C-alpha cells in the first residue's frame, strides 16, 4: 500500500471514530433514561443497572455505526476538499475513483462490526440481559432488597421489610409486608418464610407463623387472623413484548422459522451491514465541494439521507411482519437501489464531461 493511501485511511478512520464516540455517548444517554424508567416501574432490578446498560449498548451499534461512518467520512472528505488536498491528489493522478482502497479499508471493517453485532452479538446480549433479569427476580438480594431496610415490592405492589436474608436471597426472617388495593390496607407479619415460583412467571412468598390485618383506614371493619402458613403472591412482572422476544432469538433460529415476524427480523439484521456499504461509498461523491463552501451543511444532508433510508427499512420491516409484502421481497427493494445509486455516483465522481464538438 502506498504512503498516501495509508495517510488517507488514517484520516478517514480517525474522523469516523470521533463521530462514533460522540454518537455512542448520546445513545448511551438515551438507553440510560429508558433503563431508569424500567427500574422505576419495577421491570428491571436496580442492581442490574450497569450490566443491563452494557448489554443493551450492543443493540444500538447496528443503528448508530452506519450514521457515524457516513458523517465521519463526509466531514473528512469535505475538509480535504476545503483545504485543497483533493485538488493536489487529482493533480498527481489520484482522482476519487483511485481512493477506493483507503475508503474500503474503513468501510469494510465497519460493515463487518455491524454484521457481527446485528447477526450475533445483539441477540446474544439481549438473551443474556433477559436471563439476568429473570434470575434476579428469583432473589431478593439482586432485586435490591436489603435486610433491615424498607423497600418497595418488585412491581411496586407495596412495602416490604425483612430482618434477615439468606445468602441466596430466597429465605428470610422477621418479615413485614404492607400492600394497598381499592383503598384497603393489608398488613402481614411473619416469623420466617421463603420465595418460590409456580411456572416461570408467578412468584409467591411462603410465610410461617404470622398475623394478617386487613381493612380501610378510618373504618372499624378491620379483620385480623393468625396463621401457621400463608402464601402471598408477588405482583407479576410486565409481560415481554413480542418484538423483544424476536430480538433475543438467534439468527439461526430465525432462518428455520417461516412466520412473517421472524422473516422481518432476519431481513432487518441483514440490511444494516449492507446499509453501511451503501452509505460508505456514497460519502465520496457527496463530500465534494469548493474550498469556500460550508462543510457542515453536508451533515444535514447526511442526516436526511440516513433518516429516510432508516425510515424505509423500518417501514419495510413492519410491512414484512404484517404480511403486506412478500417475504421473498424482503428489504431488497430499498437496499439494491441505494447500493446501485451509491456505486454509480462513486464511479462518476470527478469525471470531466466530454467537450461538445462544433458542427
């Protein structure tokens, strides 16, 4: 590889990495807000904040990296045109088409990262995140309950206090639970107990040797009973959405399924790395400009192109899942024209028109 090609590859890569870091920080901020909202609703235990944030950040890579590549290349190429570096390269015989090698050295690794993230890492991370939440809901320790402190029940169903907890967080002693429903309070105390499951969703507390008092504040119709054993159901977790279940399925599993929703998810995973290739080679002709032309206007153009491409892909994914379009058509009706347009503009970039011969 020539020295000038190594220089261009470094410049392209540095610009893309800088934009990617900024976009990932913004994306992590949005993920953190969503995760804090789920923790407030009791859907995710607070102790899993950092692990869930790290695993979910993998799922945004197929969405953010194509935009980071596109904007980074446009800024770098626009700077080179503004500082007349491209004019100098053209003067020594290195036109835009001659720069395909340093451009490919940046575009292809990014496309590979997006492909690995979309096809393998993102669904694997989604499964790990789901399993961690499921396992956490089987232990009060991981769910955030501490001995000697009042805490909300998982699912915000009431207040719970335990004097002592076992090492695995499933057995406890000196329990106090207060719940409220339809304006009536229900207070339960127990000497000891444990948590158990029926199926995969329903959670119960088995309480031993305690009292239960139930009634409305300000009224005299309170009821009190003493029990040797009592089962208290913990409020159910929010059901998992169908889209979240599809995101956690492996790509091999999707290949074996023939339902429309699975095929839509599969085509979406295949579309993101191809979008990287289309946007990467489209950046060279779109980055062309004069030395006095404003550079950052290209960022707005890049955002519009990216948003429209993503909107069409998401719209096509929804149509595939609903059976509006055939599964064999997939998302190729968006990707193939975009790839063809980017290659056509790249090959025509910088070519001089043939002078007209006077008759």
